[in-house]
C-alpha cells in the first residue's frame, strides 16, 4: 500500500465533512447553522491540508503551516460573523437569512 492509499480514509472523511457543510450552508435558513456549516467546511480543508502534508510525495510541514493559518482565519471569521449576527438580531429580531437582505433598519 503506497502513501496515497494511507491518505484515502482521511480524504474521504474530509470530502464527506465538506459536503455536509456545503449542504448546511446552502439549504439552512438559520444564520447560526450557516456559520457552523462554514466552519465545518474549513475544518474539512484543514484535514485535507494535513493529510496531503503527511502522506504527499514529499512529506513536509507546509500543509500543517497552512492549516494553522486557516485555523486563525476561521477563528476571526467566527468572531466577526457572530458579532454581525448579534447586531442583525438586535435590529431585525430574527436569525433567518432571508430577512437579512437589506442594509436599512
């Protein structure tokens, strides 16, 4: 079994996680669920980066370093997203993404 055979379960899991996150981001109406789905997709990307870094043709730390950068971006995205969501909830009184289509009060 080669290096690509060892990475197959990780890549399959990452693809399943990404598809679940994509489904949640595109089909749900609750903004909190949409944010959680985006986080799930980013974690699937992190899993891919680490798997390619460890099981690639030339194993190195590059994928793991990119994964750390991706984690920091995901944390910032979550903090800003929750702050925007709280502000919209205070103004609109709902977390439905269909009701958040205007910049006016």
